[in-house]
């Protein structure tokens, strides 16, 4: 089977993720963000999500604490349990190829947060 990244159906029309192949071994696809678009903070319980930047620039926030600037040719992996938030901070489209492995459907946990918001404090331990 041959699929072309230009033929993807993106989740939100002209932006968001789109899948080339999904099976139990891995899911392959691409994500496109228009200038100012974000992909909400989330993590995966079981699979590693890897990104290879095809075009553009974006910020990738990891675990609400570390920001990395991504640009053409960069590769990054988000291992299981690592929160990640992606934001196009440029004036041009951003597109990255991604691989999620293993290919576990529904392995996404939303963790609402944005870089401008303060990181919530951990709950206080209770004493008995």
C-alpha cells in the first residue's frame, strides 16, 4: 500500500493530525498547524510518539516545564507518560510526520494546560 502525506484527511479540515496507517504495531501520520494553532497538552500511557519536522517552526513543551523550538529536519520522541503540547509560533504552516508505537487506539490522555497558565501545585499530602 502506498499513501501520500499530501492526501491526508486532517482532523480539523486544513489542520490537525491525519493518519496514513494505523495498526497494532504503530500509527503513522502527520500533524499540520497553521500560524497560532496549538495541539492541546496530553500524554500517552503506553506508546511513544515521535515527530520529524517536515516544514515550519513550533514550540514543543514537555511535562509543562521544558520548551524546545522545533524546525525543519528536527526529530524528537515523547516517551510514555511524558506530557507534550505543540504550538506553531511562526507565521508559516508547521508540518511534522509522527509515529506512535505500539499502535494502541485511544491511548491519549488529555492534560489541560497552556504555557501561559501557572503549573498547578501537587496536592498536599494528608496526615493520618
